[in-house]
C-alpha cells in the first residue's frame, strides 16, 4: 500500500521542518523549499507515492508543517 503525497510549494516557506523530521521522504530544493526525494516522485518533484511503512513519518511532517503545505491521501 502507498500514500499519495503532494507539497504545495506556493505555501512552503522553506522552514525545513519536514525534511528535518522525515529525511527519508523529503529534501530541500535549491531554494530550501520542500520536495520529495527522487525515488518517491511520480509526476513532479512535489508529487509522489510513499510506502505505507513511512506513513507515521509523513503524517508527523504534515501535522508539523506551520503553513499546511503537505497533503496526503
């Protein structure tokens, strides 16, 4: 099972919380904004699918994001 993840870079303020909390899924782009690491990307650097084994990590990052830039389904 996989979790769909989307990062809204318009909302992202490059605070680093998500890639600090969940470096197995998120990383910084050249501007410090969040993106998915390459192996989990699907249609773009900000959309992808993550294995269920990383669900709690992704949820923690989503819940901790101060601007609500991370969406999961």
